[in-house]
């Protein structure tokens, strides 16, 4: 189960102010996100370098990239870069990607089953994404985690739209976005990413947001691939 978490900066536009970090309600002194009303089974904490092995195992698994095989992480360095970008978003804007933990057994210790959260794009918009180990699919974890991330984003910077980009051929992720209340704003075949790294190969994409957005912002989201 996955939704795009790429956060390419948009090139060629006049820079806009990007919200700075704030204290996010629901984040306890222990570093855990407490969203009991949103997710009763999962625990969330900021992703950090100590999670590299567990997260790389998920991001390197071809099954988690079934809809975009070329996006699979082929080295730990790729995963470390993703974690570093999440940490930068958290430092600068208050939120980043979470490690998502669930009990291994009814009374067992929580184990990392995936990642989820929001990171700030290169312009004022949150990018919502999630990726879970295949063994955690079919349990509603993605919906619970995505709903918690949406709530956290709206608390941190309610003026900033929450966005998500997903492949049209990934109906499970589309359903997650619909369940948490995001609405489809664009559907089409996007160009390759500005860096030309091949992650987007003219596949049909969907752009979702939590509110109406103007044409300029939508164009920026489409350009990300």
C-alpha cells in the first residue's frame, strides 16, 4: 500500500513564503504523536536514522512498488536521503514523515510496519504520503495513518493545503485518499520529473487536495509528476 511521497522542489517559479515550524498539538514530550480519536491501533513517531534498516526493507521491496517499479529504493543511501528530507521538513515546518508502529501480536510490542505523514513541498503545500509493508496491507492502517497525518497538517498550518499524488493504476491508494476526504482535482498523463530521473514515465496520475486550489498551485503539483 503506497502513495507517492516524492517531494521534488518546483523549478522556475517565483518563490513564495513557506510556513515555518510550529508546535503541533498532539505531539507529546515523548516524541510520539497522540491521535487517539483518529487511530486507536497505531502509534506514530518522527522518522529518524535509526529506522533506516526497517524502512529500507519496505522501500526496497518490489511488491511495495508494484505500480511504479522504477521507484524502488535500490540502495540504503536512497532511503537515508528520504529520511533526511523528512527530518528537514520537521525542523523547518513542524511535520515530516512518521514511523508507523503496530502491535506484532495482540499483546506484543509495537513494530514498524510502514511510514506515513506530510512533508512540505518547495512551495506552500503539504505532500501526503504513506508506504506499508505487504504484511500490513488489508488492515486499514493506511487510512488510519493518512487521517492522522491530515489532522496534524491542519493543526500545524491550517492555511496550507494538503495534497497527494497517486497513480491511477493504484486503486487501493485512491480509496484511502477518498476515505479521508481528499478530492480529485486533476487526472492525466504527467510529464517526466524535472530532474529526468525516470520515476514518472507518462503514467496516468491523479492529484488530490483537501480544498479547492488555484490554477497556479495545481500546475505546480502536476509538474512534480
